[in-house]
């Protein structure tokens, strides 16, 4: 309990009913201090945030961010003086943290990709397993939906996005099929996730020599469109740099990724900021960084068999952890 002007207030974090991926590993990675200041930049439905609050004392602070208005509405229902949440993109992290007087922070958590509530709600248009409007925006109040983009993009741009962000080898025939569908159906084309999933599956199955076990043929295309519509990789590049800017010396950065494109970006960023990919002296072989390293890589953590058994969505998760070194933050 903590004393306030209205009397004592209970500091127990809410029970979200949801155990997020790699929860215990994230708490260890952040090395939470009772009086520390932390940012959960991907609130979702608050599983990680609730656990962080349980580890904080009365003087601790937690700021959460999310692009999804539904997630923000959940967080604003929490009554805890140590906690605040803002409707914001990754790229706004530094400004939001500064506005709350939290710089420097002792830890930043990023749980990348789409959240379980977004996947499970057919109306959000993320999943090929349940038919719904073809939207895919994490923030449905802003930007262009997946359907709008597919109706306007060139065949070449569709193929590029599906190939680059979905690593789909049949990107060109998929793009051709999408353009043919919108030409034939006009305004009625591509209204639902089910229609797009069936269209993509038809293309892939005609060209595969043998189906991939356990993977829907539309998986890569849906991933690619979601990443593109939400500018996920662009936002990730921005937040990694800005998170490190805001970290106090000794502060921790913990990032959970779910596919190779994200994980590769995080891995390369940490390596670069740790000076490991700097030019090397031709005689000694010692790295010669242009700038002093800002990070020390601490760990790469994968879910164990028990977690995967209870939460299959954890199967592809990778947690990377790094620690801030060097000067005080510029944020």
C-alpha cells in the first residue's frame, strides 16, 4: 500500500489473465530495481507491464506505449500511481518518455509483432484463420488498410513487399493473382482475409512440390502485408536507437522478436552498438569503432519446451538483451 491524499492505495498490479511470451526471462533481463524507471513500449493487454509493476516498489515508475487504441483503453483502466500509458508509435518513445520526466530510464522492453488479442479478433484483419475485413492496421484510426494498399499498389510493389517482408518465393505469381482479382472483381475485390488467404493458397499450392508441414500457404504473404502496412521495420530501426539514447548507464534493453527479419535487425543493431562489426585494424585485428560503443550484448534467450507446449505462439520467439555502457543518455 502507498499513502496518497485520498488515503492508502493498493499497489498490486492487475491480473491480466494472460501470460506473455518469455515473461520470467524478460523480468530477469530487465534486472528490475524497486525504485527503477521502465518503459514497456508494447503494452498489448498488459501481461509484461503487470509483472513489472509487481516487481516495483512505491517509488518505481512504469510507462507503457501502444499503437492500438484498444490496448491503450485497457491500460487507462488501471489505477496505479506508478503507471502511465500513452497512445504512441515506437518512433515517439523518446519524446513520450521525456514528457513524463522518465529520462534516463533503467530498462526498455519491446515485444515485437502482432499481439494475441489482435490475432484473435477477426475484425482486425490480421489472421487468415478467421474471415474478417482485410485491414491489418495496428492503429485502425490512422493510415491505409491492407486492402486499400493492395487495390492501389502496382504489381511490382506487391511482389517486392511479399518477397522482402514475407520471404515468399512465389511473390511474383501471388502479386499477379492479386492484380488479376482486382481487375476482374473491381470494387468487390479483396474485401476479406478469407478471400485473400484462399487466393494466395491457390497460387502457392499449384507451385509447391510438397506442402510445408504445419504452415498455412498464406502465412508469409499475411506477414509481409502486416509489416508493410504498419511500417514495422522502419519503426523498429527508430525505436532501437531512441531506446538506447534514453537508457541510463547500466540500463537494459530487452527485445522479443518472432521472425528472422526482426531478429536480424536487433542482432545487427546490438552488434553495431557494441562495436563488434566495426572496421578492424589490419595488423592487430582489433575493432576500430568510429564511436565509442554504447551497448554490451548480454544474452540470447529462447523459450523452453514447457513454454512452447503451453503457448504455441512462443515457438518462434527470440529474446535479445543488451546493457547500456558509456555516457549518460542524450534523450
